[in-house]
């Protein structure tokens, strides 16, 4: 597991390389004070069926704002994922959090 800021310096896991590649730089920057991986399940009924989605990360920013982040490459977003990200955005707005869907980072930035 990756050593990211969580409760009392605990590790914050990730379930994909793109997630790791997005969370590691965020953890190193001054904007992020705290983060949690797969922080909650969002459940809703879409008029036809029950749906659910677990966002990839919740980030508490240094200025106190909350941000829910989903990591998915743009070419890997199918209709179901798009609906989930839209529902996440609405739920976050309802509680005053930001919502972001980020793709894979620029490979040039990830080179050692």
C-alpha cells in the first residue's frame, strides 16, 4: 500500500495504478491535508433500478473544503460510469463538497 495521509499517518490504499498515480502527487502537495480511499457508498434509484457507486477518494483540503475524486481515463467511461459520476456530483453539491473526475496523469509528469 501507498503511504498517504490518513488517520494518524495510516496508509491509504488504492485499487488501480491510475489512482495511485493521481493520489501520490496530491499527497505530496500542500493543498491536501487528509485523504481516505473508497470513503463511502452512494446508493440511489434511477427510476428503473437501484444503483450504487463507491467514489475512489475523499480529500480534505488544507482550507477545509471537501473533495470527492473519481479516477478514470476518459476513454474508459461507459454510460454506467458517466451516470455514476453525475450522481456523485449531485450528492456532493448537496452537502457542499466538490466533485472531480480525473483521468490518468500526463506520462511526462510521472517519469522519474
